[in-house]
């Protein structure tokens, strides 16, 4: 005997709604079609499943016994359908921002194959864990210092060098690079550093170690406003690059050295995710990662165990 899943769905709809009319509306069918499907199911099982009356419809004793199995059957069918749909959809990757190292990794992955990619930009840690767990995204980039939630895996993905931007009247404007110790005592104006964000925490560590003041005051009126203010100031700097802030001739990018501050990007995913292209993307990121070089790159203390140097490659965890 083979059960008709459409008939089982009709049975569940009538049980849940209590009436054939409401069940028909939910299923976008006629009441007669719903009745026929349930009659067919009852004939296949050889027992009546519903008591019908003017007050509505209720499960018979056999219907009540069949109900949990019917729900399990439909649930399994829905899961199988969702799994196949997930395998066909684009790989959804949270890059956190469009002007950072992760976008280059995603682009190179996309250009080396025929995998469709859907780029997502989240607001950071909280929404990221939820999205990875419920499968609304397949992978995410970000900075991680706290223990990972259950089921979340990570690998080191990139160490992005962070230069500074200054105006043409700043005393450093003529330099191609500047040692980190020469920034001590300067103020970096970064109004976009959202309190408690992973990047604001990064700059708190940098400020404490090198004596650079991080000023997050003032509303954010857009990138042009930040560049106009930095470009006109003989004193202010900001951390960033011309890719993030393009089109401002009065602003100069200067590399920071001895050491170079590097933003630690991790790639994260949920171990239960079964998107067929996720393992290929993880491998792609692993192959392009360049290990930390402590003598020339600076990382905050909490990040260093997750980004070992070339002598100790970091594993998944």
C-alpha cells in the first residue's frame, strides 16, 4: 500500500482547522477535492479517520492513532524537499562588508568555478550565529575571540593589513609608510565603530598597546563626510584604505609598518550544513590563507591563538 502525501496533508489540514472549508482554503483547493483525498486515504488504510458533523470534523480513534505518524511523514517529506532545494540554491556567504579581504576571497572562488554565490552583509556576531545555525547563510566571515556556539566551526581566513588615511596637510602626508610607534599620541577619528562590535574591540586593543586615541564621537553622515573632515585636518587620521573611501584626492593612504596592524578574519560555518559547494569554498579559503608573521604583523592578544604563525598552522574548530 502506498500513501498519497497529498491526502495525508489534507487529513492534517482538516484536523488542525476543524472544518473542511477552512482546510480547503489553506490548501487552496475546493472542499470537494479535500473530501475526495481524505476518502481515498481512508479507503487505502481501511478505517475511518474523521468524525464528520455540522460542528466540524474530529479524528476518530484510528485517526488519532494515525495523527503523529502522519505528521512525521509530512515533516520528513518537507525536510527532503528543503534539502534538495538547498542543494540547488546559491551559496550564501556573509562578508560583513563589501570593501574588505573576504570579498576578494569570495570573488576568486566565484571566478574559479561555476558556483552561484549570494553575498550577504550582516550586522555582526549575534545575527551571524543565528543565521549559520538556521541555515539562512552557509558561511560567514568575521573576527572571533569568544568560544564558538555549539556546532559552529572556523578556520583562519585572512590577515588584512590596515593602513591609515590622512589629509594632505598632515605631517605624515609625505610618507609612503610609517612605523607604528610614530602614531602614538595621534587621534584616529572612526565614528563608524559601533560600540561592542568586533571591530571596535579590535581598535580598543590597538589603542591600549600603541597609545593611539580612537575617537568614535559624532554621528555618521556617510563616508564622504569622514573623508572631508580627515582631508581638511592637519591632525586627524583614520584607519582604512582608499578602496573603502574612494574618490578623495585630498586624502592620502599610508602603509603602517613595524608592525603592520592586521585585521584577523575567520571563516565560519555550521557543521550540519550540507550545501554541496560549502566544502569546496572552505578548501578554497584554506589554500589562500597566509599564516601570521609575528615579527611584522600585529594582532590583538585574544586573536593570536587562533592565527598561529607559519610553524603552527591553525586547524578547524
